[in-house]
C-alpha cells in the first residue's frame, strides 16, 4: 500500500448495530484501536497507541481523508471515543456521533447550559461509553447520559452550583461498574469532591470530599476553630485512572486555597495537592500521596 491515509488506517471499520459496551471492553480499550470506550487510550491513561502501521519512516505520507465541523468556537480539547465504526465527539456546545469512515453526521445533541452560566464552556478529557450510553459532563455541573444510537438524553443529574464557584470540564470514568465524576473551581474557594453514580439510573451512590470535615481523618491538618476546610480547594478537575487488579481509582487533587499557606498555619491541608486512591464501590480513601505539603 503506497499511500497511507490517516483515518483510513486508524479508524476505518464497518458501522455495526450493537452498542453494548462491557466491562471487558473497557479493560481492553487501547489494545484494539477500533474500540476506544474511554479517553487516554485506556484505564492507565498512557495516551499511547499500540498501532504499528504508522512510524517515523512513513508518518510524512499521511493525508487526511475527510474533515467535518463540530460547531464550536471555543476550540477542541476532548479526545473522541470510537465504537463499532462510530466516532463520538464532545465539546462545550455539542455531542456528535459521526461515521468514522467518512465523517458523516449520524446525530448531534446540543448542550443546553443553565440560564446565567458564565465563563468559557470548555470540555476536556472525552466521552465515556458503557452499556449503550455515552457519559459526559457539561460546564454548568451536570452529568449527562445519552443513548448511543440516537443521542437522546437518558438522564441528567446536577451535582453542584455555579453560584458557589463550581464548574466542570473533566471526563468521568467507569470503574467496577460505577460512574465517577469530579469538579473544577478550586481557585474559587470551593471544597473539592468526587461523586459515584449508578450509570443505569443516574442515582448518586456516594460523595467523597477531598477536604475532611472536622473529626474526620485528616481534619487535624486544617486550622482548628476555622471554616477553612469548607472553602479550601482540592479540586478534581483532571480525570482519574483505574487499576482493575487492585480495584482502586487514582485521582489527583488540586492545590489548597488560598495559595498562600500562612492563613492555614502552614499545615498540610489534606487531601489537597495529592493523589488519592479510592475504592470505586464506596468512595473510601484507601491511601494517598501528597506531593507538596503546604509548608510556611
């Protein structure tokens, strides 16, 4: 084959009718690049393709085979997902299903933001596909499940208030049958958290705050007789990874607020600036590692 074509090699598969994504397919994402059900090429988030047809000697011969507009003036930050020859693309304005062979639009569903939402509605990470549904967040703190065949909304759950400083840009993940999502807004004196959801119904299973309340483990690392823990940051805006053998989800947390540690007495301010390992079924913190304690 003398001419390599970018999407013909990477994405050309026949559109099939089945849309049931299993736990095994989530585990195998990235091994077969015709099936990408989660972002970053798999649970370990290595963002590295296993394809060998394209290498340093022939990459210069790649040529586009189609282009299409995804109707977004804010720029594209989210990677697509692929299943049965359909490419699923999300941004701050829309969700699309495209035929991966030719870019033909199969369906599109608009993102309808709440009245009064301010800020640039960007979206990072990408969609997650599981059990016939596409999961994504919207900038105004909604977690949405869409039918992969039609794009119709199956359920929509709001989990935070924009007026309190929260917004959302990162991708959720599926771990051991639980849908897990984070939040952004740590720079706006919010309290970080992760939520666990039933992917079929949208029912909340648990919430794990990244800043412990008084009396909880780690609360001694926040000033006593203070409400700093209520507004201390620790956002979870970057998506986590999952180790299925240990059944642990690893999620990074942002810095404490305010940036200056003096008002917090130089305490470590757990669990900010950390990686926390949580059990997906319960949200329990199994262990953590703090990168930069908030020393004076």
